[in-house]
C-alpha cells in the first residue's frame, strides 16, 4: 500500500514470465529510492531475496517473533530458491516452523512467487556442515576447505553428481550463494583420477631431480621443498633464482644448471621412445579393431545370405503356399491313362 506515492517495478526486478494487469494486487520488496528532478521515485522488486525473506516473516509467526531467523537466502526468480533458517529455542524446529502443517506455510509463499520451488535448510555455523545442508538433496562424501581463498571442494558419490549440480548447475549455484563460498563439485571417481594424476606427476618430478648427476640428495630435497617442478623448470630459472634457495650458492647453482641440461637430454630421449611405443600400441590396437570389425561385418553378411537362401528354398518346397492347392494339368479336357485298356473296362 503506497498511499499517494507511485513506484516502478523495472523489468529486471520482475519474476520472469509474470504478466501484470491493471487492478492486480502485487506484493513487492522495497528496493530503493531514486532522487528525481521532481518527486522521488520508489523502486520495487519481486526478484530480490529480501522479498522471499519478508514473505516468510508474514507467514511464519516464529520468524516474526524472532524465535526463528533466516540467516541466508538465495534465489533464481521464478525457478528455485534456498533459505537457511536457525532457531533460538531448542524446542522449536526451524525447518518445520517454516514448512507448516502439511506444508501450508511454505505453499502460500510458493503461490505468491508463482510456483517458485523453495528449499528450506538448517543453518550451521560450521561451513562444512552448512554446505552439506545447502547442497541437498544430494549426499556429500567429503568437503575440502580452502579458508584463505574461501573455496570448497565437495566430493559426492558418483551417482549423486548430477543431483548435486542440478539442472543447468542451478543447485550448486544457489548453494554457493547461500554459503557465500566458491564451490567446486567432483565425483569420487573424478577425485580419484585427479589424485592419481597428481601423484604420478610428483613421482615424475622427484625422479627427474634425482637423476641430476653430481647433485646430492640434500640439494634435491631443497629443490623439491621450494616447489621446483622438474628439469625444465630448473632450466627456466635464472642463476639468481637458484641462488635464492637457502643453502645453494653460485657454484652449486651452476652445477645444478649444467646437470639439468645433461639430464634433460636423456629424459627427452626417453620420453620420445615412450611416445613412439605408445603410438605403436595405439596403431596396433586400431588395426586389430578394424580387422575384428571387418570379420564381424563379413559374418553378418554371411548370416543374412544364408537366411535369404533358406527362405527361398522353403518357398520352392512341395506344399508351399505357391504350389499347394493348384489343379492337376489336363490335356484336351481328359485325363491320360496308359495300358491300352478298352474304354468299357476302363
């Protein structure tokens, strides 16, 4: 109820697909006041998360009274929304209070938002538990948190990946908005392959550095500790960068660069031989597969030809539909009888 004031509802603040007619009653969120040359302009919104929170406050007495609080809300207007709720009274279930008897309270909010689906989840101070609630209905196997960059890596069972991501990524987007962290979702199989690839890469780096001739194990360990990623990395480093590593002086740095140059040649040769071997195996596998495909095709054609010949033979056999029931051949209208018997006896 704006009284004598007027307001605008910009297109970007409307719920997609909604149509308004003169006389319609519209509930909207008070978004802003724009100072115009004449009268101030009131800007309303039906897509803002604040509208969702205020609607629940109107429908749920526990929220209005402050017993239940909405800690966070995220929306994709007209499609889906998530709200995180918390109770200040241990005897009051915050999710149940918002849902209402047989879903009566949440359904009134859904109707006002034109069928927008709403997930109500319990809020948790612990980010890992909170994100597990936010990603529902998918189940979470593991959460890896990077607090410095405010990112989370969520590992889910292989059969839960599509459910966790949601249609066009909707579920994970809303969960990220709700939690306020960047979320990366992977299946257990994807994580396993990633770990295996990382371990293989680290093993390769260690093997390369340990192949440096005339370089001791302590120096190699120092290179690994500072994050040197192999021989190619050493050759890209300047003399000053190598000397900046604790315990490595100019002479040792020069020795490391010379040893890396020598070892790199050997590793390149070894890699070329391994690539050639893998390429030969791939070509051989393709050849075998092509031969098998040709054999399968020949067998299929032979079976089709045998079936066609059998069908033709059955068509020409006595008693077949083409010959059964045909009348006997008659010459001159009379049946021929051999033996020369008189007509009378015949």
